[in-house]
C-alpha cells in the first residue's frame, strides 16, 4: 500500500484551514450566537492553518521549536473551535474559560520541552484527545438532538472522529521510540488512513458546517415570510399555505370551517392621536388577545394593516357565531389604558362565514369581507354573517 507523507497531509490540512478561515464571514450571521460561532471558527481555523504550515519554513528534520509551535497551535485551535461549536449549538460560554484552557495547554507544551520530541508527541496526542472530547461535549446539542439532516451529518462527523484521537493517544502508552518529528506515532498500516483524515478533515468539516448554516438561514427566512414581525401572527402568505390542510382536514371530518375577518374600528385615530408606536402596541396586543380565544388548531393571521383573519374548525354556524363574538368581546373587556396610556377602548367589526362545500378559500374570504363591510356600515363593533355561498 502506498504511504502518504504525514508532513504533506499536515500542509494540506493547514492550507484547507486557512482557506476556510478566509471564507468565513461572521458579518453575515443572522444572530449574535451565530456571529460569535463564526468569529471563533475563523480564528480557530487561522491558528490551525498557521500551526500546520509553519513546518514548511522550518525545514526537515523539524526542529524542536517548530514541533512545539505545531503542538501549541493545534491545541489552541481545537480549544477555540470547541467554543465555536458551543456557540453554534446555541450554548453561551465564558471566553475567560476558553483563554484559560488555551493558556493551560501552552504551559503544558512548554513544560515538556526537556523531554524533546517524545514530550511533544505525548502532549499533542493526549491533548488532542482530551480537547476533541471537549469539542463533542460543547456541541452535544447538535450531536444528540440534531434539528435536521445537515446537523445530523455534522454531529456524526464530530462524534465519529473522536475515537480516532483516543486511539492515537493510546498507542503512545506502549511506544518507547524513536519518535518522529511530525509527532504522529501509529503502526505503519494506520499511517495512511490518519494522514488522509487529517488532510481532508478541515474541508469536510467546513462543507458540512456551511450546509448547517445555510439550512438555518433558509429556515429563518421561511419563518420571517410566514410570520408577521409586529404581531407574531401568521402572515398573509402563511395563511394561504396553511388554509389548504385545514380545509382538507375539516372536510374529511365532516365538520365546518369558520372564516372570520376582524377589523379594528377607527384605528387611524389611534395612530393620529397617540402615535404609530402606540398603534403598533395595540396591534401586537390585539393579536395576543385574539389568539387566547381560539383553539390550538385554529389559524390567526394579520391580513392587512389593522385587519386579522381567523380560520376555526367548528360544528355549525351557531358555534362559529360564538367564536366570532368572543373575538369581538375580548377586545371590549381589555383594560386598554394599561396597554397604551390614554387609550380608553378598542373595538372591532367582524365578518363571519362558513366555508361551503367545494367553495374556494378565496371565495369564502370575499364573502366574509362583504359581511365585515356590512358590520362597518351598520355602526361598527358588531358581528355580521355573510350570505350563503351561491
């Protein structure tokens, strides 16, 4: 079997780490912890890359000072990457603990200088095993409870590489020398697999990590598209997507589906007299109040400026009317002065209909809107029921 040169695999690993550090952009993160994770990731990869590439300038055989730099740099890099994994998993950690660990590993690396290459081999092997374990522990949420296939693959890679570090460390227990300047002692048949692993590991980790981050970004964008930022209710787009399954389920159970449109009365007056910030607080609070009057399977969306739409599975029109009246009444009963200073009351006009047989959702909405229009014209703060579908 052809043997792969270990120093060459280190150089490939270092070059891959530096390339990865150059690609990481913390500024593109969507939240604080992800930005922290990317910043630490970039720093850890940069340290790892420099530690593994500096032997190219030192020449062969590798002098002790270069071995020491490689050991200290690798241990520092794995420590920083462990804290990056914690942030990626959503765990807040202490930077002081991280730098204390980095400092401690550097002190141990310097302390074994009198032992020469043997000391560096032991510290490198056992230090990597311990710190790789720490990394898996810090990323345990991803390893044990992955949220999607991308996190599952990433967590599996972290977990599967861990035994390799402990296997490498265990071989030092029975080896008496001589010690190679690349600090990797393994039986000859294991050298090539380990060299290959070290060569491709940074690139593989980065590819899987970018997949994880991209999946999270797509999920965040989807959530933003599906949720009204101000009120936390569903967006109009989300309502259109969610209505189909609810209609199908309602028809399968031979039940009815109430389509309820709620429009706040004289909302422009609130904005004009109390300010748009007050109006925003009212809208957000209205959404919370309406949600309390709906069962878990019902949908609530902000349909327009001060207009909400609720879809609620019911048994018949009588129960649908009760639901609509509850939505109207909960606004009347609220102490609005405690929500917005100077606001006495908030009322709403409500249009109600039941989705008929094979009627489209859009058609039912139009009929509910017609009923809402009649409620407005009849004096507001009331529920009107739409005419039956044609």
